[in-house]
C-alpha cells in the first residue's frame, strides 16, 4: 500500500511540472505573444480567446481519461462487480450532450474568427480620439532570395531592409518576381503570400518604435533561410528625415541595376532614390515570367549556402 | 551521358549511404543463395496473390520506409540542434525534409495501414481473399516500384528538394531543373495507381464479400473505417493523378499549366494538391481510429460505446474532408469571405472527432482495462491526439493562421496528429494482430520499453515546437540562426533520438520474439478476448482463411460463437474452396511500368516507350488469361484444419 501511495503522489506532480515548463517558456517572450501593433494585437487576442477554450477541453478530457484509467483498470484493489458492465453500449442523452457542446464551442470560436478575418482586410482603425491616417503604401516584391521595398509616394526603394513610421497603417502590396514567398513580420502581424502574376494586400502597423525581424516564411529554395530583413519602425519625423536623406543621397535604380539585382542569389542591403515599378510590374501577366525567361540558366546553379552563412553578411 | 552525370557525387553522407546499400544488397543476395531461398522467395512471395502475404510485404516495406524517413528526421534534428557543425548545407537539408515528408505520408503511413487492411479486413468479414486478388498484387507492386524509384533518387540523379507539397512555380522545370522533381512525380504517380486500385478493391470486397447475414452495421469498426477510407481514396486520388500528370507534362514535355511563363497558373497546383492532400490526411487517420476502436474494446473487455455514432462520425469526417482544402493556404489572399467559410468548415471537423474521443472514453467506463502493449499505444493516443486536435482548431481560425502558417506551430500540430494518430495506430495494430500474422506475440516487456521511449521521445520532441512556432521560427529553415531558438531545438532533438531509440527497440523486439516467444496454439491470441471473426480462425491462418464461414447477424460475432461453441470448422458443412492461382504477371507488369517511369525521370524517351509498350503487352496477356483459379478439395481442408486445431 505504501508504495502505491508514493506513486500516486508522484503522479500528482505531473501537472505541476507542466506549469513550471509553461511558465519557463513564458519568460522567453515569444514574438507572437508579445504584439507590437494593432494587427498582431488582434491576432493575439483571437489566439488567447481560443487558447482558453482549448485549455478547457484539454482539462475535461485529461480528467475523464485519468479517472477511467485509475478507476477501471483490471487489477485495481477493491474492484467491485458493479464496476463492470460489458454490454453497456450507448446512452442517447449523454451522446447528445457531447455532440451539442462541441457545436457550441465551434460557434463561439467562429464569431470572432469571422470578424477578425474581415478586420484584417482593412487598415487597422485608430484608437479612440486619434485621427485617421491614410495608409502608407509600400510595394514588397520578392525575388530569389531578396526583398525589394518600393515607396511609390516617396519615390524611393530599399533592398533587404524596411523603414516604416509608427502609428500609421502600412498597406503592403505583395508580389513576387519568381517563386512564391510570404511576407511575415511576426511582431507586427501575420503573413501573406507574394506571388508572381498576382498582387495581394497586407495591412500592418507598428505602435512601438523598434527594430523587428521580418522574413520570407514560405520555402522557396536554396536561399530561403537568408531571405530576411529588419524592420525599422520609427516616429514620423525620423521616418521623414530618413526619406529625405535617401531621396537626396541614394543613387537612382537604373533598369540595368535592377536586372542585376533580380538574378537568383543573395545581395546586401541597398538603397535607391527611385523605384523599379516604372520598368516592371511583376504582378501583371506580361511581366510575371520575366525573371524566369531572363535567367533560366542561372537557376540551374547551386549557391552552397553554408559558405555564405559563414560570412555572416545576412545574419 | 556519362555515369558521373547520373550518380550524385561530392557528399560524404551519400557515399556512405551508397556503400551501405551495396553491402546490404550483396548480403541479401548471398543469404538467399546460401540458404537456397530463391525459389521460395519467387514462389511464395513475389508471385503471391494471398492478401495476408501481400499485407506482410506492405508492412515490411513500410517499416523500412519508417527507418529511412526516421533517419532523414534525425539528420534534420542534428542539423538544427548543432548549427555550427556544418553537418548539412541548405541544398542537402532541403532534399532531406522533402523526402522525409513524402516518404512518411506516401510510402510509410499509407502502406502500413493498407498492409493491416490487407491482412485483417477479409478476416473480419469472413472473406477468403480480396474481390480482385490479381489486382491486389498489382497494387502492391505498383507501390513497391514507386517506392523504389523514389528512394533511389538520392544516389542516382539527385533527390527532389521542393518540399513534399512540391509547390509550383518552385517545382517547375525552370526553377528546379534536373531529374530530382521528376522522381517525386513518377514515384507518386506509379504508387498512386496501386492506392487507387486498392481503394476500389477494398470497397468491392467489403460491399460484396461479407459473411452471410452480416449487414453493414454489423461490420467491425476497423472494416468500417476501411470502407470509408476506400471511398475517400476513390474520390481523392484521381485529383492527385491529374495534378501529377499536368506537372509532368509541364516539366518533361514543355506544357505551361503551372509555369510563370505562357500565362500558367502556379496557384492551381496548390489547390489541386490540397484537394487531394486534405482527404489524404483522413485516409491515414480514419483507419487509425478504426484500429484504436478495436484495440480499446478488446482490452477494455467491453463493447465499443456508441457504435452507430462512431460509424456516422467517420462518414461525416469523410464528407467534410473534401470541403476544407483552402485552410492549407488561407494566406493566399482569397479574401475574408472565402477564409471564413473554410475556417468554419475546418472547425466543424472537430465536432465528429470530439464525439469519437468521448465515445472511446465512455468505452473505458465500467470496463476492465488490461494494459497490454497495443492497449498502451491506444490509450496514449487519446491525450496526445487531443493536444494535436485543439491546436488544429486554432490553425483553422484563418485570422490566427496568418501567424501560425509556415511556422513550427504547424509542424508541431501535424506531427501531433499524425504520430499520435497514425503512427501509434500502426504500432498498436501491428502488435495487436502480430500473432495472427506470424504465429507468435511480440514480447510484452520489450514492447513496453519501446512504447515508453517512443512516447516520451515524441512529446519531448514536438511539444517545444509549438513554442518555437509562437516565437516565429519558420518551417523548412535549414539552420537555427536565431539564438533564442536554440535551446528548444536542442530539447526537441533529444526527444527525436528518444523516438529513434524506441523504434530500434521495437525492431529488436521483432527479432527477439521470433527467437523466444511462445508459439500460438489457439487462434484467439489475447487470452480469449477476441471479439471479431479474425480471432475465430486458427493461427497461423490457413491460406483459405475460413474452412466454413459462420453466419453473422450482430456486432462482435465471435463472442457468441465462443459461448455457443461454434467454430469456423463445421465438418458437416465443408465444401471445396475456390482459390485464385499465384501469378508472376503483377510483378512483371509493374516492373515494366517502373522502367517506363525511370525512363521518364531522366527523359530517356526510348526507355519510357519500351516500358509502356511492355505494360500494354502485359494488359493484353492478362486479357487472354483464362486461369480461373483452383479448388481446394475437402480432404485437404480437413487435413489442414485438424493439424491446426490439434484434433
């Protein structure tokens, strides 16, 4: 009997260890659970809302499971005859109950899911009392394995880094020059695909200044791991000053230079005082095959990415 | 073309693999010759149409593939836990995760389950073989040559590297030149023929060949799950066949269905792939549910709770499985309305699945749970699968999925459902029906070691990956290049090796049990707790399965048979049994199609045409084949049964 008691006490510690493990992870400050803008905040709220339902389900099932295993194991001391009913095979009432409850849970999860689905397709609304700002339009174009960010209003373009003003919605217009990729800045919100011949829209916004990690999250070949960028979120004045500086100091993006950059491979950060949008519209039917037609032979070569990784140019 | 253009060169790991493959091959040839087993191999196995032997071959192949896919997984885990070692470069890693995914789904999970169905379903319904035994052999050999073709890619020609989803335009000829992607297309196409044929075969077998009196709602639940699965196969696999064919035309013959040039539509691939791919998920999970239901009822020594509801929930899941494919690419920008529809349909699947979970729990209520190894796998499934299920619902919420998609949260989710569901079921089912197949049980003590190692390894491996996903780590990343992600990756790798160890102990148990396990003397191997007809036959099962087929008019018919002292050998009712003849046609036919596929992979058209013409000739040969099988005389049945029953 004593040994059994001991074992039960150890079993009791299992949930405790889970809690310790979870709280330990909490200290890691996971990006998605630490939103830095209204879009990631909406998604965070939805995740947390769903999370509590899921915890509820897990607790109910685990409790029932543990009860059945302990009470109805064959060699439990003190089993009685009434603990065994081999022909018990249904109970309409309880079956209806456990069919209806999941339906209710699905309904309760569907409502905020649908409203958030719709909310994500619009610029985030300003908080009460703040003025409505027009979204800043940035064309985010991928090519194997780099990012082009074109600011048509400001007439500037950056490669592999991004500057955005805080407290203003950003309207990303996503497309790709070749393979399918996805723009993901987890601190600011979820991802969407960049596809050649298509244009998708993604609204994000930063509420806090800072430098955030952005990347292509959709596997697209050998250089995938290197297709990352930093997002510099800064106050409006600072952002405008940066635009000013780029416009006056950076070189223009010539068609030759852009063609050079489109070649499959990795490049460093670059800055230009004009955009590629005037030469090529990768989202159109005319231009969607441009890179593939131009560089068909280059796609046959391998990068041997480890060598590049060691130079830490893209860390 | 020179030989060095075909062989993959320059990778020490691959040289190692080549050498070990050659050595194993030589060893096998030597053993077969030394023990004079060539004739035995040909007569008893390669030309067989016996559903039980074909099932065993399926399972052996699947275990081999579990090993190969597992080694791929270990290599990935080593790379991610020790990024500074320089163990794998990006290209090699990409090849490995592609083959890992493809092999585990197409060449491990499905054939493992189809192997169990092969052996058990005819026994459960009182049939003497499949409806089309020749076609069944054909199915196996199409799978086998498809598997072989896919697997040689890493030493000859280069492995595919565009992910198991093979998304266009990346997997098209422009961005993935060379034979690698062709191996994927032809390997899947060839084995897909077999899967589709098996679907039809099982469907007809179950609908037409049940024991007298057995209505659909008298069938054992594993047979039900097989029937539902075969319907999914028959409706889903043609979509894959068409998609693969279109992409093959693109890559080899220069058409432009999924290309960026010529106004192709690369996104169409994602749609076609997942219109097959999502039902495919249920093809590998419903039979698993069936296995758990059988095992739990047997070792709870109690009738399955809510049999009718269990059946209907499987049917509802099967229908819904065709209506959710868009949830694999919510982020493609289809808009809020489309995403909302597919969010809701996705979450609805949780309802019938939840009902099944509660039914299993209710089966345990007022039962007598005996903790045998198959029961432990089945019980462990319930809490583990719940963790995968609830995160699946979270992934189904489109707005939240924007953050989860392509991340390790997704990876953790589908490993939780596929391992806790399908893999646990494969182990449970194999251990459960092992005595039926081989005439002895697997050792329980070693089996428990394998279970606990695998079970803990599994949770340690995949639970941390949820948190990696929440921290923004994307899938298919070849290097852990963010310092915060490293600790959890190391933990995950430790777990993966736990699973690997568990698998090795399992395989050792096969050897140990072969040497030392007690041989079965009765057909009802688990202490007389068998409930369905497969336990009513003797062990080992005679090649004609049932000397006399019992009349069945209830669920769990063997329980009553035991009470009434009935067996599947009623001497007064014996009649000669009609059995199909063994034939070498299926293996030859599929070898020729395998050759054609190999030719297409390298775009050697003469080889492809030669193989295809050979295939057509084999069809003509079959059309003029008047072998209707043979009759087993009553005397021989008597002799066999008396020996097996010790009368």
